[in-house]
C-alpha cells in the first residue's frame, strides 16, 4: 500500500510539472500575486528581452550538459529554453553572463559584450574574438571561451554595487564569490503594487552545468516563484543563501 501511495505522489508531481510547463510559454506568462503588476520596460531593453524569453513547454525538467537529469528537481518553477552546449561550462556565473550577452547579441550591441578573465582581471571583447564573424555559432564559441576563464570572482569584480535594494531592476545580479565556489543568480523580472513594493523573479544555473531555470521561493510559497524586496536581509533560494548587500549591476 505504501508503495502505491509513493508512486501516486511521484506521478502527481510529474503531472504538476508538465501542467506548469504547458501553461507557461514566456517569462511574461508567470502569474503575479494579487495586487501586483509588472514594471513597464522600454522597447529594446533587457527587461523586455527577458520577459519574452521562451520557456520549455515539453517538460519542466532541468537537464545537465550531458543529458542526464539534475538530481534536485525541486528548485525550478520553469526552465528557460536555451541550449547550454555539451560541455560542463555554463554553471552559475556563466548563466548570468550568458543571459546578458544573449540580450546584447540580439540587439547588436556588440561593443558591450565583454567579460573579465579571472587570471588578469582584464576584459575579453566579443568583437576582438569574432573578427567580423557575427554568426551565432561564433558567438557561442566566444561564450564557452569566457566560461573557461571567468567565474563568480571575476564577474563580481566588474559589477557595481546597488546601494538600495528597493532600486532592484531586471538584469541585476545577486552574487557571492567563495572559496572555492561562489554563486550568482539573475533578476529576470520585477513587479510592484500600488504602494511601490517590489517583487522579483530569479534564475540560475548551478553545478554541474545545467539548463537555466526560474527559481521557486522556498521561504514564501504564497508568492512563489516571486521574491519580495521588502523581506528580511536574508534571501533564501533553493540552493543558496544571499543577502541584500549582494545585489550588483552591470556597468553601462
């Protein structure tokens, strides 16, 4: 009898995952808590780009770079539809850089695509790497080149601190460098209520390299997958704990 119950629970969880994945096609489809509306984004902004990113609809499973399923399948609310390649490269900070670079590539802001190496803290520019070849395959090779020599430490050094968490914006980053490992997640969308109180969505990749996914909020299931900007200084995500002081932003 216990075995039957366990099988039923697993089947129900899988059904729930598939129902969620089929009803969400883009990040803008993620439902809002009552009383909130999305912050309006300008045409061509990173906010507009993120809201229109495709989500997987065939399933809601996070796969690793090698095609295996990630061990923890409870961290994701939805999975971003984006090829991560066949190498163990696109991990946490790499996913942050990939999302920004994809936006800049799509909007042809090639001059702004650059990331620092950990070794010498100097930027490597996409335009220098591609040498006039702006094909997507060349762009992806550039990103794998960056992933091989950059990490949370090098990324943190090139970001600027956001002094007020109330100023949180789409494209911002929560990041910690560690020894030996740190972590980083991207702010994917922001909404607010009539009082001006903000909520936000987070995405991550992790180790080993895996599909980037929208995180659930394990601390507040009533508004999950959204996180409240007015909550405590501690930001608990499914696989890492951040603090409001960890909020950073790319320099423009």
